[in-house]
C-alpha cells in the first residue's frame, strides 16, 4: 500500500473540486486492521485483480458530498475517472497511525481508499517515501518494475512457524533479485512485529516513557498515604471499639459504624448499649476528641 492525493469532484460540479487524502491498498487492509464500517464493506480480492473502479470513503466525506452518510452504490468522480462507492467507514483514528509512519506518526486517516492495482493503472499521484537506486531510469509507465521502494507491505503471521517461513521467503526473494542484477547488496531482511516497528521508528519518545513511570510512582505514593490515613482513623478509636466489642457488637457492626461515621448503631446487638456506656464514661469526651 501507499499514500496519495485525489481530486474529488462533488455532484455540484467540477468548479467545487477539492483535494482529498487517499490510501492505495488491497482488500485485506480492512480486515487486517479491523476498520469499522458504517455502511457496506471493503472491496474483494477479485476487484484488486481486475483493477475495479471501486472506493471506500470516510463518513465525513460522504456527508460532505451527498448530504448523508449512506453513500453505498453512489458514483464518485475522482479526477477524470468515475468510481462506485462500496463502503463508508465510521470515524477511525488509530494513535499512532501505525500502518504508515512516512507522513507522520500521528497524521489523520485518509478519506478515500482505492485498490492499489487500480491506482497504478490510472497513474494516480503518490506520497510518502520514494527511494530509487542504480543507473536504470525511472519507468513511469509501470512503477511495479522500477528500481525504487515506494510501497509498504504488511503481513499477518499468527504463529512462529509462519514468521520463519515468511522471513525465509523474503531472504530468497532478495537473493534472487541480487542474482538478476536488480539488487546490489546481499540480503538484509528485517522483520518486525507492530510494537517492534514502532520502537525502531522511535514513535514513542523516551521522555513519554519516563513520564509514565513517574506517574505510576506518584500513584503508588498516593495509595500508600491513603492506606495509612485509613489505618490511623481506625486505630485512634481503638478504646471505643474495644468497649463495643466487649458489649456484644460484632466486627461487621463496628466496621459499618466507622465507614458510615454514624453516631449510633442500633441495628447490631450490644451496639446501642455500648454507645450509652461510652457516652457516660468519664473519658468519653476525650475519646471523641481523639
């Protein structure tokens, strides 16, 4: 997949045309990244193969163009070509935007999604990293054979065996391309998982991790202080609670009285009598102050 820009011509006429960000990708993009759909769905692998003129658009773009978010089946003119809308996605903004870091780790999600094969066939303009090598001139007629890197690949590998098999495939592909003279250096395959890819590209700065650790430490200090204050609150009235327990009040009754801070607890046996004894004792005032 890769990024690009398309010229959107609204139904009101070409005089109100505007640019919209686009993503040229395959049908697996939507299921692999669990893109939420409001209406319709993504295109199929058959649409990729036959370079179908189909698109998926964002909900806000659908409202802007048609006045409603239900735009499945409607026609959309992008430049000089007409496409059929097959899906409308709900607001979706992964943070960071992990699937493409070339245009900013926290860039907004594109508004138009188009099959990659269709975009190549129509020579749609691309954006992002574009690096070439060798003496071969850039072939604008077929970018798939140009000695350039401009496409990103994602693969879903569910088991360690699949990871090993896919890495071997990449090594053999690189060796074959070097033997054909297209690659100039030995294979240097690096296969990262999602978190490893974010770490390699320094998406999360070290200062953010330090701030997270400091916040967790501060929360731990607050929890310790809270436990200490609750413990002091119970221990400072140990004499009164001892009298209540001696008069027959249960542990639950005493705990409920301390939590609710009620002056009297008449629902437990011995609790009301204990309150009378405490109130009539010479040290009652001192205990209350404590």
